[in-house]
C-alpha cells in the first residue's frame, strides 16, 4: 500500500442536504454526535495503510479545511499526510471543478511528482461504509487491471441513483450505465438474490493505474467518472469490478442522513464505530465527560461535553456540548450540539436580551427532527411537525420528507410550536 495514493472528492453544493449544507460542504456535515462525514473515507484510507491522501474541496469548504487541519497531523519522519487541494483558478484554467473527473484533472499535477505511486484510489467524501481498501487494491493487482470499481448489490430503487454494470465471469465489466431511469433497468440484472438486490451498482470508489489516470484525464475533457470516463474505458482498457457486500450508504438526502444517523443507535449497528483495530479518527476536543442528572435514556448516543438535566431521551443522538433542560423529551432526533461552551457572562447577557442559551430549554418536545449546531431553543418549545407537513421552508426551520431541520445558529423562541 506504500505505492498507493488516496484522493477523496469533497463534492459540490450538496443541495439535497440543504439546509445542513447552508454553511458547510457535504463532507463537513456532523455525523454520529462527534464525527464528520469526511472522517469515514480518511479513516478507511489510514486503516488500510494509505497514508498519503489528498482531499479535493470547492464549495463552502472553510469548516472542512479547518477540521482536516486540526485532526489529521502526521509526524515529520513518516512521510504521510492528509492534504487539502482546493479548487483554484490558474493561468491555464479559470473555471471551478465541473465534475468528479474534472476535479481530479485540475489537481492531477499534484499527483504526478509521486513517482513511487503505482495506483490511485478515488473515494467519495460523503459515503458511510467501513471498507478495507487493501482488498480492492489486491484484487486490482491480481487481475492486472487498469481500472477497478468497487461494486455492491442494489435493488431497483437504489440502482437508479447509482451507476450499474454488467459483469463477465472473470469480474471484467462489459457495460456500464450511470443512473438509469426505472424503465431503463430491464436486462441489467447481474445477480439472482432472494433479497431482490439483483443489480450490481458502483459505490463510487475507483482504483486507477496512476499513469493511465493521468493519460486519460489529459487526453479527454470529460467531466465525470461515472457518466463519461468509466463507460468510455470499457472495451479499451481492463476494467474490473470488485464486489463488496457489507454496509454502504450514500449520504445524499436529508432522509438518508437522518436514517443513517439513527441506525447508529441500534443495539448492533451495521456501521460499527467500536472496532478497536479500525478506529474512526476525528478531532480530539479534550472535552469533559457528559453529565446526566435525573435523566431517562433509552437507545441513544450521548456525546462528550453534554449536560442533560431531567431529560427523557429515546432513539436519538446527542452531539458534543449539548445542554438540555428539565422536563424536555427528545425522540427519534439528531441533535448536533455546539461548537463552544457559553460562559457565565454570555449566559447573563443572553438573559438580559431575552435570548435563549445555546442548547435546548426546559419542558420542550422534539420528535423526528435534526437540530444543527449552535441552535438556541427556548422553554416550552414543541418541534413535532404539528401540521404533518412533508416539505416547507421557514425563517428558522425547514421540513424535508416530514423531518424538521433546524439550521445552524437558528433561534427558536420560547413557546414556539413547529
């Protein structure tokens, strides 16, 4: 794995994850109480022996850049790094990234000097999976492949959001179709499974021979790997599929983000943060342990630095530095917490201004919601989707697929019912 470079795509605007992406890029969105989405692919690289990693960023990237800089620091002698390659205007090109392949093309000059690198692993920055990349690289080398794609069984509904492929007996890909419509799926079944996952879908993880990747990108103006580069390479190069059958989730919508987070509270979650030999690395905040006073907690994750007083928490995630007042009920919700503790003086100033402290007040009810960071929720607030709305945009909250999302830094006054 010393001859492998990792490239993680930071993604575009992430409009389907709005308003969580109002002030940050998709990979910077908090996950599981204390992590960020970008921690997953970086940790997969490091746990697989890939310690030279580039992260390509463009949109709303300040918080992502800061998180990476604070988290992934290497010693002087190891030669490893996690380096940010931000979209930049140059004398040769004044445009921003136009797609996944274009992003790598405009950054490829930073890969070329690593002459000892034979392969490049390209990953998405907003997917949830635990994968040993040594296996896909080993498969790639064994088959003397030019390009290898990580593939996973998919049902008809999921296949329309992925690239699907047809496979030969030796694992070679004979055809590839990016995000087909439902009526276009006929004849693309590659598997015969009892669970109905009969299509082979791309996970958006690619292994390229480095020299070939550079040549392809320099010879072509194609913008996207799935839509352009991969289909054009089939029949021209040795393109193989490495099959993965573990947990994988593409965090592309509010619903998928919400479901993936709450699934972490399961007794035996499919995504396991508790693997001692494959840890998920994140920013070490040096926070105190959480303090729970007279609370009822059931199937929940309580992150460090939190203070909960007389709260009833069920099937929810409570993020770092969360404060919850007496008599408050939180069910089936993701509370992201806060970036800082307010001081006594700040709380006194809040009281003089009639402004709630950062956190959740007393006697509140929050059900089926996502509450972003640094939100101020007063007392006697109900966030319950009282009118059973599917989608709505408001000044201090949004509803997506029936899930209420309170954006970062919002202020919900005491007595409000949503």
